[in-house]
C-alpha cells in the first residue's frame, strides 16, 4: 500500500507530465525584451562564417518574406527560428534552442508545431562526412531531423562559402531553383540601391541617430556589416589602418569582432585622436588586448610597404564621408604603400582619399572590396571610382532618410 505522502507525490508528478506544452511563437523586432539573450544564443549556436549580422536579422525579420520568431512554452523562452518564407517552400535559415534546454525534447515539439504553419518546410544541414571535425554533431543533427520527419534530398548547396545538404519534409519535392530564388531574394534584400550625395548621407546619419538608433549601435552595425562582407578566415593577419573620425570607429568594431573570432588583428593609428564613439570602441579593443601602434612618421614609403606586405588583409578606415580636400603626407605615402602591397584591401564606406561625390582623387586606396555603409555614395558608382574598386557592396544598416 502506498502512504499518503507517496500518493500526493505521484499526483504531483502526473500533473506535471500531463501539463500540455503550449508552444507559441512571437515576432522578434527591435522592441523585443530579451533581444540581447537572443543575440547571445545566435552567436553561441552558429560559427561566424555562417552568421549574417544580427541587426540584419532584426531589420529584415518579419518583412520581405522572412519570419524571425521567438519561441516559448507558455512563458518560458525556448529559443528562436528564422525562416525564409516563399510560395513554393519555406526554408529554415536558423533554428536554435536555449543551451540548458537542448536534449529536452523541445526541439521535436517546436518543429511539429512549426510544420503546421509551414507544411512545405525545408532546411539545410552540414553533410555528414566522417572526415569533418564535427562529425558527431553533424550526425546528431541529421538523426534529429530524420526523427522529425525530414529526409535528405541529395542536393548540396553553398551558402556564405559553406557547403550544406538540403532536407525537406518527408515525401516533399524541392526544386533547387525554388530554393535558390528564396535565398537570393533574402540576400538581395540587404542591399540598398539608392544613391546619395555625401551631404545627404551625413544628414541621414544624423537624422537616424537623433530619432531612431543610438550612434554607438549604428557604428556597431556598420562594423558588423564590414566584418560580414570581408572574406577573412582563422589564420589570416589583418591590419586596421585608422584615421581619427567615425570611419576609424567602424574599423575598431571590426577589429574587436575579428579578435573575438580569434583572427589575428592589429590596429595602426594615423594619429592618437578619436571621435567620441570611435574612442568607445577603441577602448574595448584595448581592453581585449588588441595590439595597437601609432604611425611613426619617420617610417617612409619603403618601410611601410614592407610592413604592409606582412599582412593578408588591410582594412582601410582612414577617411569616410568626413573627408574633403586633398590627401597630405604622411597619409599620401601610406596610401601608396597600401596600394603597392600584396595585402587584400577592404575599404570601409569609401576608399580613403576618394571624393565621395565625384569619385575623383589625387591618390586613394585601391580596394578589393569596398563596403559602403547605409546608402551608396554618388562618387562610388562613377567610372573614375571603378578604377579603384574591385567589388562594391552596399549594406543597409537601418539608416533612415528624412521625408521632407
Ligand atoms: N555616426 C555616424 O554618423 C556614423 C558614421 N559612420 C562612419 O563614419 C564615417 C564618417 O565619420 P566622420 O564624420 O567622423 O568622418 P571621417 O570620414 O571618419 O573622417 C573625418 C576626419 O578625417 C580627417 N580629414 C578629413 N579630410 C582630411 C584631409 N584632406 N586631410 C587630412 N585629414 C582629413 C579629419 O581629421 P582631423 O584633421 O580632424 O584629425 C576629420 O576629422 C562614415 O564614412 C562611416 O564610415 C558609420 O559608423 C555609421 C554611423
Ligand atoms: K575608408
């Protein structure tokens, strides 16, 4: 016979196992309370090569064919799901469950609920290959999705340079063309085709900061965008060459992101002078132990050339939209040495030395990639500028133009 105490215990247990799990989804936007927690989980769950900037997730989330949702069991936060939604199929781009809840069975329950909303659901996993260093993890993921009614479709795709294998709900056929259309539409939505003068761009920056986004957050987004576009890998040596304004500030954000991903990065300051937000991110770099030097003006062109040749990447953050007039020494020789070096060059916002309205210059940095921030500047799309730019990419960071 069971004692009363035991009976009560069993009743409580039954109550809990009986409790219906109530999976619900909530739209994520910039007002979501635990945005920082979501961001942290995103960073923990996905390596940097697979991540798009978080602000893009929020900016493009729940718009332009994207669904970015926080997941709850009643009031308990479980994780998030980010899906590209199309007419032909829906494709899970990111799905992550809070660390302490992995292996809890929630994953299956969430997918079951989510599939009710998106019957033609697909996703991609890293192919299960014995030689891969995370073989066990890959196998576990494959087993997890198989258990939940997905099957591999023998289609390999490459996203952000990483190879994946497509999976779809059992019995469903996916046309590779439909998948590609969906992903292309998503990546295209990061771009902004509008072209502004330098003054219009600077006005839009100020208007956005005054009304919508804190200036440090905006700088962080700019840095995240540049970090995302750059093709750096672990093992590369990167030098951030920094001026004294906010363009340099973008560079300090990139430096810190590179350092966090254990990519070897150093900063070369043209002078020991900072904008307010630049100083803020520079201090973070210093706190995190990033090596930093101020340009020694006795270093001539040949010494600089030798120095620059020892890096794989140079990030050009000398001048952005705040540049006017002509490039003077010692920056003139420094730019010449960057251009003659073997390093690949990424220019932040505008190639330093280039007039952002006309694309003209006496001398300017020649870049492999220029990552224009917010909107394209008129000068960047001129024939003159194209002589100095390998690839031009504009990143929308949520800058708003005032409606006048
Ligand atoms: N908060 C924002 O608005 C956001 C801005 N963003 C980013 O900031 C960039 C604009 O930053 P900015 O306005 O601080 O100007 P910036 O291009 O860094 O250079 C200014 C300095 O350059 C110098 N200088 C100029 N001409 C010179 C010459 N002929 N010869 C020599 N020096 C010359 C002069 O230095 P000084 O002489 O004062 O030492 C001046 O102070 C923008 O392109 C984008 O990348 C993003 O983060 C998004 C948020
Ligand atoms: K620049």
